[in-house]
């Protein structure tokens, strides 16, 4: 659970103590609170540190008048501010709200839930106002596209069209907490990047940092990914800005069903087919399918993929992304003359993609010497006992506390010597700041956007081959395609058939991309983007512009 960093600016020791007690009473949120009593101390804190919200007493010893809010706002930037006032000072508070404060609370008259909702709501509003398309991930996706478009000489009209998603939906999404009279409102999203090649395809992500920019970036990458794999889809993505670890099973179900109802008109087996992503799983897809089916009056298994097999899910879907990573790692290692048997591998991230990648690479004879998750990294140059690691995670939910390896940080993990590095965690992990210290021969991107443009240039100059995300982690959407085909045909394939078809498609895509890279003398990411963009452009031009 991520901490919410709050700066409390309060002249009264008693009120400061009461506020801290109220925040600490809330069971599903962890607050990291710093307190100061004067405006000068507040300004010093804001200059030195970053906070998620400010609780501001509008009458301070060194600033008792109406300029308090204005001075704090000037220092706080986009950080949301909640004004705290005594009852006779409400006019001062109203002026602050009109000037941009999220809201005000009267001291001694608010409860813990009211205070927490104010903080959460102010953070959401700040993100909506300042950070939607202004997202580092979306900037990365756009700049990758623009780099490829410039090299390939893409016509300006097409460049302008493909820079942005074709359809976006933002909803303020209410759902009931387990206390029936408590209704939480969060932001939900669904983005469709391109609709020229068939229905769109993309996961649903539950994460507190989901916003329109991140969702748009993931939808754009999904477009190129489907095109590289020659799948008949455009790219889409969806999500809800919430921490799923704070939800009970009942809250998760109510949230999912309400989100599905909100995006109902955008999805469908011939329109847009969601799938699991970070923070969601087979059970969430079952709820999405059921909610959609209840609306139309009959079962529609093909509306989602990644659902339980008994509801029309496909064998092999759960490990498909990791299996695809393994296939392209084998092909890239072969190209570089590296024997995968005995090769040292480090996997950053130990969720679905990272854990399956590590296990399947080990089955091919590789020596997995490092893995990591949010809690810690594990390093053993002699090789990790992955079965023991899996048992530890099953019992403890995190890697921290495992005794069979040296503990290292996620950043240290990226810089340890190895033959193959698989970043399978979050975006922007390999950057201009650490790319010079990466000590591997091959990088295979299991995560979306783990490498920045600056890092790409450094790695390319150093001769480190990078198999990009839109190729390396496309196994998941490929087997999702298989699931959709099986659902629409009411016919099941065997696991051997699925894995064989996946390997064939991944192998074909890898060789096409490698051949373009060698022929055009460009890196693998740009080559993969060439493959994807060319296919989308061809479909777009053939369909023409209506009217």
C-alpha cells in the first residue's frame, strides 16, 4: 500500500494531534504526515520535499491574514490544498476555495472519513486538472512514434492522426464500500487508439496512478503490438485510479460491475475486448463478462479474454506473456551467439509476467540469478531456487524476507552483471541516468515502456540488443486473440496447439523485425515500430476518410 504524504500546517498543537489521530484511524490508507506551525516553515518544507496534499491552517502566527493561501499556493504548485479554519473564519476559507483550494473543513467538526475523503478527492482532482495527457508514459509513447515516423518519412496527416487516441472516455465512478452508506467515487477510463483494423483490444488496469495519459500510451503501444503480430485489432486500454490492495472482494466486485456498466456502450466482442492487466485477474474478467451479459440478456464469453477456462477462457493465457518473452529471448540469444543453457538471467518484477518468464527461462536451462518486486530484489550469482522463491511469495505475497539470496534494490538489480536482463515491472526503469551502468548483452522488455528514449540511444551505442516491449511482451494479446477466436467459434484448442501457434507467430514477428533492423540499419524498437506503423497506415489509407 502506497503512503500518502501530507504536510499539515497547523498553529495549534492540540488540533495537529487530533488531525493525526483521525488519519491514523483509517484502516485502508497509510498516511505519512509532517507538521509545521508557521508559514515560513511551510514554505521551506515545500521547497525541499514533494507532498501529495497540504492541510493548511489559514491563520498562522506569521501570516494571520488572507495572503496565507496565496503564498502557500505559489510554493505548492499543483499540490492540492485543503483549508482548515475556525468557525468564525469561514469567509476567509470561502475566499481560499474561490482562489483554488480544493475545499475547506471547520476545525473540530469533521470526522476521519470526511478528512480522508477530502485528501483523496483533492488528489484525484489535481491529477484530472494537471496530469491527464501530460503523462511521462504518454510522452514516451508519442516520442517513440515520432522518431519512427520521422525516419520512415510518414506523411504529416497520418502522423497527426496516429499521435492521439481516436476515442476516450473518462467517468466519475461511484461504488459502495462494505459500509453500505459509504459511497466512494473514483475516476475510470477507456481509450481506443485506432479502429481501422477491426475491434480494439486492451487490458483493464486497477492502479492508483492510472490516468488518461497512461491509458492512452498503453492503447497506442497495443496498436503497434497487434500490428506487429498481424492480429486483426486496434489498440485499447482501460483502468480505474484506485489501489486494489485496499479493496475487499465485495468492493472489488461492486467496483468492477459499476465500471463495466459505465463503459458498456464502448465494449463488445465486435467493438472492444478487454482483458486483465495490472491489478486485475481472471475473476475480474468473469465479473465484466457477467455484467455485460446481464445487460444484453444472454452469455457473451467473447466480450473479454483472460477469463476462467470454465467460462470460455483459453488454456495457456495466464502464462502467455511470459512464454512469449521466453520465445523471443531464445531467438535473440541465438542471433547473438549466446547459448541460453547456462546463461545468467535477471528478471526485474515478479508478478505474472516476471515470475512466468523466470520459470520458463529456467526450464530452458538458463540460470536465473536475480528477481525483484516492489518489496525488494533477490540476487544469488550461483542461481536462485525458483521453486523456493515461489513458495515464499505464495505464503508472504512479497519477496522480502526470503533467506536464500542477497537483498538488493530494484535499481541495483538493473545494474548487476548478467547475460540477459528482463525488465518486467514498471515503465521508465532504464533511463539516461543508469543506462551506462547496465551490464548485460541482451534486454528483453517484459513490461510496457521500461526504457526511455535517452537510454535507448545509450544502449544502442554500447551494442546492447534491446527486444522492445511491443514485440517481446505480445504473447499475452496473441493468446487473447486465440481465446476470442475460440469463443466466437465455440471451439476449444489444446494447450499444445496454443503454444505451437504462439511460438509460430512470435518467431515470424521476431524475424521480420530483425530483418528490417538489419536492412534499414536501425535498432529493434524502431524496426518493430516500422512494422506496426506500416500495417496500420496501409489499413487506414485503404479504408479512406469518411465523409
